[in-house]
C-alpha cells in the first residue's frame, strides 16, 4: 500500500516547559521551513503532589493548542507528528487531557519515552549542525527531563533521559524566584546525584565534541555571549562567571542579564544548575549550541515514514532477529494476513488502512518472540516485552497497540484489552486481532506449502471463511483448530463460520 507524498509536513513537541510547532514544505525530498510557533506553557508546573495536571494549566495548554490546531488542522494525517514528553509521561490524568488536546489539534498525540525523546533529539541535532567530530555528545535540557546522547554521524549510540528539568529544578529549589548560594548549591548537588550513575558513560573521554540543544541552553549561551564571558558557545569559564552573578542575587528579578527574556526568567536558574552540574561531572570545557532539537528530529523521522524508511520497521526486524523468530513461518502468516486485509470491506481512510496493515504485519512478525522466555504462555511474555522495552520509533500508544495484538493472538479473546486503546484503535483492534488469530490457526502445521485461495469476510460480528471444496475435509487438524477458535470467539460475542 503506497501513500501520497504530502506537500506540507509539520511536527509538534508538547514539552514540559514550551510547546513548539514547525511547518515545512516538502518538494522532491527537500525541506524548507515555512513557519514556527512556540509558546511557554510550563506544563510541568501544573503537576500537583499526586502527579495530576491541574485544570488551570490544562486550560492554558488547550488555548495554545487551539492556535496550533488552526494552522495544521486540515493537514493530511500522514504529514503530521505530535509528541508529548516528560510531563505527559508522568501525569496520571494525561489520558483525559489528551482527548481534549487532540480535539484542539485535529490530530493524534503520541507520548514518547525518555529514550525515544533522546533518539529524536539527536536526529534533530545531527541534521541541523555540520560537524566533523567522530563522536558527538548531545545534551538537551527540557522542562521536566534532561537527555544525554552520544552518537556518530546521524546514529545515536548511547541514550539516557534523567528526570530533572529547568521547570522542576526551579520549582524545587528556587520557589517564588528566591535565590541563595545554598539553594543553588543544593540544586547543583541534586543534578549531580542524578547524573552520577552515568558519569563514566558520558565522560569527556568518550566523545570529541559537545553540543547543546533546547531553549534553556540557547538562553544560557546568549547571556554568556552578551556578557562577553565567552565567544565560543558555553564554556566552563563563562558558566563560572554566570554562577557567581546568580549567587550575588537574592531574587531572579535582580539578575538583570542581557538577552534573558521575561518568559525564560522563572526557569533560567534551574537550567543553569543542570548545565553547571553537567560540566563539572563530565569535565566539559566547551559546548556548541545547535538550532536543531526534538521537533527537527520529528520531521526527520516523519520523512523516513513517508519515504518507506520507517525506524519502527527496522526496530521490528532487529527484535525478530534477537528473539530468534521463525522468519519463514512469520512470512507465511503475513501473506495470509495481507490476503484477508485485501478482502476486508471497510470505510477507513487510506492512511488508516495503511496503519492497520503495518501494525498487523509487525504483530505477525513478532507474535512468537515470547518463545525465547518460555513456551508456556509465550503470548503473554511477548506482549510484556513489546509493551515495556525501549523500541526506537514507537510511541507508548504504538507499543500498547502492538502488545495487545500479540497478547490476544491465541487462547482467550478478552475484549477488555481493547477498551484501553486510544481511538480509533479501540474499534479497529478487535478485527485486526481476529485476522491475526485466523492466519496463525491456518498456518499451525508450519508447512512451507501455501494455503489454497480462500474467501474472507466480516459483517459486524459474523466472520466467514470459504475454502475450496473438500479442502477442509482433507485438513482435519485445521478443521479442529477452527472449531476451537470459533468457541473462543463465541465467548466474546463473535460468530465464526467456515465452509
């Protein structure tokens, strides 16, 4: 299934401090930025002690997203990627907020893990900054998390995401904007404690060039340059002078630093504490600032999907190899899945059909990975791996969907799992799972011989299979398996007929 290449693409990063949107024209595989929008929403400040996002912050965020939505609501679904990061990972009520946020934007929002965020940040930097360095160290200070990555060219090799950001550190140590030497010392110590387990992995001996990405690091770099404390990005000497200035003030209003905006001021010192701790821990002397960050990485990843270089497919292939999947058997199942999908009479859009086929193919390829743990209940082991692993390219929602297909590919067909899926997958997934289950049943003997051509249809909850005359009579094991499958499905309100 091919998809039309869009003329406009967009990416939105719902960060813990700021929301960013980038819109680019796409012609002959070349990008040109035509619009950027950024608003400081400070989502992380809206988390209460129980990690629920308060109403006031949700309202502020939704007002911003309405503006973003006006710009991109009519874009095709395959031309947009929207992700949520640390705060939306942590918020217990994020699902309720996402329903309203998706309505405002007109497109789905995907929550990504910290490791996936790090991968995308590196991609954004690698494609935005020319460098001859053999190994790059990239750092990004967000509102709720800080990412550290080492990579070569455009390939990230070591990735970590630590639970500290400019908003959370500022709120924790500099309440109401109050400053003191002791508070700053404690903030730096807090960041050092977070980074300490990874000190050897990211030490200056492991890379050739340090690059910073994010609004916090850009702001720090501008301030240091304006004060003439450095003429080459962020330096340790420049940071020392900035810290001395901060420690001479009792409130953020006294900072009076050039290039420091009123918008950035409330979270500035928290960001300085994190970068200062990082320079000290990793023995960094100088850091270049990149314009590229998460949203540019999202655009790059989106182009991969558009031009059939989907990172997720590469991840699935790697998993299949790692868990010793029977590739021939998986290919046979994929062929039967494809044949049934082609016969499916549905009203879905072309993009939805493409996504349905893609996830089914991935599930067919990975449904037996649990065998590497234990044969008994292997479908449960496989689902656990998929749902909990760091899978490059996949959002949390992607992983839950794929895990659900794998979890329910055999034995009980428990429909309660589907209710946990976001729209429209809560409606599509039962049918997709049934297709996968039937393909697996039809290939239980694992013979290389192809199945005969058969007809397949679903009308509401009635599933029908029509085989060539006398084929079932000559295939008693398949006949018995279909009867067992009919019983499983009947318990969930579906009727399977086969002739």
